[in-house]
C-alpha cells in the first residue's frame, strides 16, 4: 500500500488512552507509523507492506502526540519589558497600572496596532510554539475591551488559523478588565460584552467565551450574566477564576458546564469536590506562578481527587511572556508534583476533550489526525528530568512534516502577506 509518510525506528511511543480522567498512558516499543491523507492508518511493529513517499527515521527517539496549549493570549500589540525593573524592585502591580502600565499598556498598544503588525507578531509566537511541539492552541482576545479591537484580535486568530500549521480555537474575552470609562458603570460594560457576543457568534469569530472572575475585576453576578448569554447562543465557556481569591467563579462555571476553569491557585477544597464530578478541565498555569512569584495551583490535590487537569502556558505579554509549553510542563512536575504520565495527558487528551476535538486529536491511534512530535529523549521520564531545553526535533501536523530537525519547514500558505 502506498502512503504519504512512514516513521520507522521509533524507540518508544507514548499516548494517552480514553477515558480522559483515567490518566492512562500506553507505551509502545519498537513500532512504526503509517500516515496517509493526514491520518494515522497504522501503528504496528513492522510496516514492510507500506511504500511511503517520505520515510522518517526516528533513530530510536520518542514519539508523542502533538501538544495542545489550552490557554494563551496569542494576539496582542507591543511588549512590557519597560516594566521589568519595576517588577524586580517590588513595585506593586496596581501602582504600575496607575502609571498607565500593566494591562492598560497592552490594551493601548493593541488598539493602535495594525492588523498586519499583529499578524507578524503572533505568527512569530506561533512559530516558537510549533518548535516546542505545540500543534493546537486556544487563543483569547481581551486586549481591546472595546468592540473594534476585540474583533480585530479574533480576526487575526482567524487568519492565522487559515495560514499557520497550528490549529487555533478562539475565545472571546472582552470581560478581561474593566475600562476606565466604565469604572462607575460596570453593568453597562457587561451589557456591551453581551451585545457584542451575538455578532461574534454570528460571524463565527469565536467558539468560546471567557470572563475574568476575580476580586476587584468581575464578580459572581457578572459571570452569571456572561455564562447565561453564552449558553443561550451555544458558545462554550472557559472561565478565569480563583487566581487571587475564591469569590464563587468556579461554582458558577460548573453550574453552566464550562469547558474549563483556569488559574485555580486559590481554589477551595469544596470547589475541587464539585469539579471532580464533572468533565470540566481544571487548567493550571504554572509558568504564571513562576513569573509572578505566586503560589502554584494545587494540581496534585486536584488529580488525586479525580479532576481532569490540564497544563497550559498562559502565554501573554504581562504575566508570562513565554511561548514555551515545555517549561510549563517541567514546572508542573517539579513544583506541582505531577507525574510524567499525568502531564502528558494534561497537554494532549485533556485539553482536546475540553475543546471538543478528542475524537480526532489528543492521542495517537488509527483514524486520528497525524499530529505528532519526535523528541530526542530515551524515555518519557527523561523529558522531565532534563529540563530547560527543547526536546522536540520534528513535528508532523495534519500528516505534513512542518518541523524537521528543529527547523521550520516554510510553505507558501504559512506566509501571511
């Protein structure tokens, strides 16, 4: 049989297995993979009857499913290195905000940025992610806080999804912060969030809706309003909550069957007990804790309780300016106490389940998309033992090799004019 790609000399292949919350990982040794028309058509010990257009020699390396980064803020204008000295000197974030910095700085830069400049900046970030083995991401708006800029961010997501190898699932996050113009009329701002949501849905610019339910930002009532509207429109929910104080966001999110609850540094034991009875992703963001010198979310406790845990980068220009999901994975092991197998599930099958794509992405099996990575490690444990470097040498996305020996393979549709 003729196929597009055959991967030979695989040392170990690791893949999560369903059901997602079981944290089961299968290990296959000395197997080969046949890929045709973007799909895996065989995983066997020997595929001698398959003739391939391209044969990739894995040289005894490890093969994993492509990583899924389930929480990013991909599209934004500018950067905030000018605040770095203030951060190192212990200047409180609220003081930086009063000086026009923090999220307000990024909002201003994003409003003033052209679509072309946003495309260029985000495309560069996607290239970094791809080299680190990420083949699918969730990407939020949230740096506009007004109709036009939020749409601009989502439109950039849409263009990148068409042209870049990484698949992008978009989330509408206008309720990321309260603009100064609405500081005395928060309900009116939430009204505008709800009004814009209808057009976002009609124009198919986002699959999900998010809100930052946190002390001093948006409260339980605001979150209920956003959740109710999103549910009415058939948009899924992904909620920022419990980063600073547990003010009820997790409970509301679970009542509305949110697909993910994110941050969770301060999640209560009672809310963990609620979450374990659901298929809501408990999405932890360890790189944010690292960068801000905050506590780490109790991921070990959540896994032990039976929650479906995800690990994401939270890439953004303020609280974790790094596209390196592998570093987040290393922190999940070293600072959160998760096992290599648990973390592999947390960056593949679990976020795939949350995004509703687990029928074709998130594990390696016959009939699944050929989204996979080759890592220059002898085994899965070594991936976490040897931290701080990029272990990925090759990436295959939709059955095409897009990274070869750590170098991007540029195709015409990968270049955005």
